[in-house]
C-alpha cells in the first residue's frame, strides 16, 4: 500500500504524456512555374493558320481538326474545323451547347466575345471555373466559309484547384490562337 500512490502517479503520467501535440502548420502555396511562351506560326494544308506555343506538339491533324498536346501540363487543346455551308446558325448553336454542357459541374462560365474585323474573325471564348471536364471552350468563324471550335482538356480527373495554374497558362494560348487566326483566301 505504501507504493500505491506511485503506481497511480505512473499511470497518470503515461496517460497524459501520450498526446500528440498540435502544432500549426506554416502557410504554403504550390508554385508551378511554366516557361515564358514562345510562339511560332503553324502552317497546315487547312483553310486557316494561327500561332502555337513552342511547348505544344501537333499530335493529330485529320481533316483539318488538330490536337495540340502539352505533355508538361498533361493537357491538350482540341481544335475542330468545319466548312460553313449555309449552316452557320446550327454550328453556332452546337458550339454554345457544347460549352454549356459543362454547367452541371462548373461553378461559373464566363463568356468573352472576340472580334477581329480586319481579318474577318469573330467568336466567343468561354472560361469555365470549377470541376468541369473542360476549363475552356471557344469558337471562331467568318460567318460565310469557315468555322473553328476548340476545347481544353486535361488527362486527369477535374480538380479545379490543382489544374488552375496550367489552365490559366493554356487559356492564354487559346486567346493567342484566336488573336492570330487567319483565314486562307
């Protein structure tokens, strides 16, 4: 009985000293640096040309529909070309419908009209935020002969926070494609 208090004290020390101490973690942000974009003119047999980033590679070129692959960012820009044959209204509706199919998972879709009257290039850029399958969509047309649509997709399950830096970088490339797109006469 003389050492009974020593046993209780030992048990108390063992039970109270086994807690994990909670320490606040320092604030940190993931930093993804991509090289400055260098652009070159993409010449194809198609009825249009535009500038592409040196980081991209032309993966497919079937019937003037292209895939610009960005292996470093695990993403691709899919570009589709269609001839306008009196069906520009249908093509516009299809392009807009494709962009708004992502509304189920998207937090927001921002429409940004594009006009280059000097070159006869008119279109719309859709910036999609949230866990949607595609972070960007666009279309451009001359309303008479040519219609081009494009979509940005990543090779991973959509997680907006994780792909945001790459999506921002590739959205700048899409804008560059739209700005430098020229129709061959």
